[in-house]
C-alpha cells in the first residue's frame, strides 16, 4: 500500500519552501564548510591535515544539514544538492569507526575515549542527528548507504547502553527520537527498546549534583587539553588560520541568570533529570531538550501502546500553554538557562523563545494529535508555526534569529550564522517536511472514552465519529496550507488564502463514503462552511467562547466531522473570520497592566521602528477603535498590515511578528499601551 503523498501548491508556504530549497540549504553548506565543521570529518578520515574546529557538538550541525537536504530531495530534484549529499555521505562512511562510532571531538582529540560526560558533551545527541539523517535519506531516495551508516551507529549504541543504569542517559535528548524513527523504518525492535530504556532511566540518578560536578570538571580539563593542542599546532604551523566563530546571539538577561542556570543544572531540572518522566508534569529546564523529550515519549506511546505516559504528557502540555508560554507560542523565558522560568514569568524583553524550542513543540504537538485526536494540538502547531518558528528564518533564506524576544530595544538582528548554529538547519528540515503535517488519514486512539465527547463536533445533518486507528476512508485536515494530498482511497486538493485571509476551498475525490474531519481554529469565532454553495452552518458559534481570554487558547479548537459520498465536482468552502483581536496577558504576568497585543487570524503582530519612524513605539498609546487591516504589496513582498492611530493622532503600522528584522537593524515590540 503506497504511503500518503502531499505536495504544496503555490502560496505562502510554497514560496518559503522554494527559498528553503534554492537558497537556504546551499547557504548553510557554505557556512559549514567555512567554519571547519565539514573539514573535521576529513581530518578524522585522514584525508587532510589541520586542526579540529568548533564546539564538541559541531558534528550535529552537519548531520542536520544532511537531514534537511534529504527531505528537500524527496520533492525537489537538484543535481547540485544530490552531489553534495552523495559526497558527504561517502565522507561519513570513511570517517566512521568500523564499529559504528562517529564523534569527531573524541576521535581527533581523545582516541579510544567514548561515552564520557554524557550530560554535557552531546555524544548521544550527535549520534541521534546522524541516525535521523540516515532515516530521512532512506525515505527520500530508497538507498541504503546512509541508512547503513545510521544503523552501524545505532547498533553501537544498543550494544554499549542496553541494560545500563540511570547515569547512562543523555543530557540533551534527541537520540530517543532518532532510535524510534529508525525502528519505524526498519522494524528492528532493539532500537525501540533502547529508546524506551533511555526514557525510563531519566530522573533516577542518585546524587545527580555530584555526578554533574564531576562531569563539569572533566569537560573543563578536556577543553583545556584541546586548547593546548591547538596552540601547539598553531606554533608548528604558522600558516594555519583558525576559524573565528561568530559572536553568540545577543540576549538581555536578568541579573540572576547565571545563578539560576547553575541551580537548575544541579537540581537536574535543566536536563529533565529531576524526576522519572511519568512524574514530570511541569515544564522545566532547557526548553529544546524538554520539547525533544516530550516528543520522544509521545512517539514511544504511539509505537508500543504504553498509555501510562499519557497523563503526564497531557498535564505538562496544559501547564506549558496556560502558564509558561508566550503569546507567540515561544517557550523559554530565561536567557543563559535557555529555558523555562516560573509560572507567569514571561517578560517580553528577556524572552529567549529559541527557534529550535518552537520546532521541538511542533514535533510534540504532531505526536499528541496522533495519540489523542484532540484538535488543540494541531491548533497550537499552527500558532507556533506562524509565529514562534517562522520568525527564525529571514525572507531571503540566508539570515536567521536564534532567540526571539517579544520586545527588542536594539542589539538583536538576523545573522547569516551563529557560534552555535543549531537553528538554521533545524528550521530548514522542518520547512522541507511541512507537507506531512497538513492532512492525515488515520490516528491511534488511546484516550479514555469519557474524553471523546468533546473532541469532535458534528454540524447539523452530519455524523461525528471518534478517532479510530482502524477506521477506513477518513481524512483529518490539520493545517490550511495550499496542497494536494493523495492516499490509496482519496485525493484532496486544498487552496488556502492563509495567513492573510481565511478563505479555503477543498475538492475531494473518493470512490466511497468518506469522513472528513476539519479543524475549526480557536481564533475563528463564527466560521462559514458550505458544500456546493449550500450553507451547513453560517454564523453559528461552534464552541464555547465564554470566559476571560488570556494569551492564546488552543483548547477551544475542535474537529468537525462531515460524512459524505464525495463527487469530483463537489466543492467544500470554508471561511474563517479573521477579526483583529486584542490579547491581554494574564494578571499574574508582571509589567503588562494596561498593555495589549494585536492578533489577526493565526498571526501575532508587532510594531517595528522601520514602519513607525519618529514614533516612540514603547510609550505610544494605541486607540483600539482605530485598528483596521489592509493589504500592502510594498512591504516584504506583500503583507496584511494593521494600521491604527495613537491617542494623540499619530499613525501606527503593525506587521506580522514573524517578519520583523528583515529590513536591517530595528527595535520592536509586541505589547503596546492601550
């Protein structure tokens, strides 16, 4: 049975995929070469003379590039990209040890030393991205050369870590996702079991602070040794010009940032090592690691059916959304820690909200909707996609944001590369694979029966069904992105005006009765649904919108189910109202009294100085009655902007937050005085 296939059609996201495939992926390769990241593998293979450059985890950036390139190649034939991939895969094969180990930091500086300082030095993290690249390349090409490299690495890990104690877990989660993806591709159960062991061991290390202190001491000693080797090499090779890493990303930090990071690390929270995973119901620590861990747990449940993890997954998601997430969907309120603060600690200027953390949440939300059938996960996916993640790549595909504050008074600009360049290739592999998140043809139903009643709503005259992994002829529309979807029982063509307007047209071909589940976004109050111009529900409120709204509430989203024998001439039309909304912070969030944020449809808006010259955007007071939207083809290729007046009569222009910083240095704010 052929796998479902999705192809993006011209529109907002198709344009971004084009930039991704034609510019971003090649720009990233050039930066990886310039920084010495690729050269490190040539040094290990004995093909070049030189000295290793970059952080100990630099290998992972090359692997993520290969992962992204493979995903692009799945839908785009580019001989230059194919040639780069083939050459790099062959190089990895030559650099990999015969027993599967591949970690250039140890291979070059500490031959024979393996699996040390697992909380800090990212050996397993790097191997995880190597394995993911192998799975993605196999899925794209059907070839097994890169998959064989990935399997050798995974087999090495299985041999060295199976049955070990809780101290044998990674500090930066990722290997768990990789092993589960490899299990899906190969059906080899030791990969599934190894991922389960890594997950189950977390939070069980006795005397964790002492273990961490010992590892910190070892890391410093090893770094000092590597530094001395580099100086000796430079003395012996005066012609050697070491690569100068770009400066780290700028971030405004609270005074106690370093202390809080130290305490978070010693407690184990920074690494999600503070408690067994079933007891981790509050989001803590490094936000990217957190998102990868939750994704892996949800994947494990989906693949082996252990529903005992689900209560913690649901509780920690709810806590994140209601107390520890920014309006943009960004997570991680503390620089230095790169992670979560306390409940309602959401200062817009300190906000770290790393692009990779938003991406990790996309992965997690996708897994959760597969498990539960709850539309709230697809709804949050959409909100984070347009705001917390899309902001990370510039319109030109060659400039990026690492951290994403909601207020910037200067110093943060889009850059072509970073000292830690984890975000560029991560966002590129996400863009390349965006089609998989639009439509699905089945999910696994593991939620309790008493929770089903609120997860789908039926229009009058239509039958609502609960989620069922064994059901036939069912499609779920998660995202409204122009695309074509084809599976063995149906074809679907979707045309969307998102994110500028809420008009969607869907054509369906199916040989038998088909149930279509359409997501009603939480931000749309009164959607119109028509089949062949006949209203099914016009101006009908389809969910409870009562109560005070703070921030963003994906919990209000639902799936609406339509059962019908679809004719090729049938046309389903959806019109989601995109009113301008004023959002207010929760009263417990400090410093937001008298301030509002502007949203329209799935987009958060901001004031940027380039559009508001000679105006103090941080102290101006907006007149809510003056807000109105208009399309402006002259800004960044055409956007829906929002115009307003201040209470003193000055003009204000709001643009989508995701697009700020694309026109040079500027200042910006999401929250404005009302």
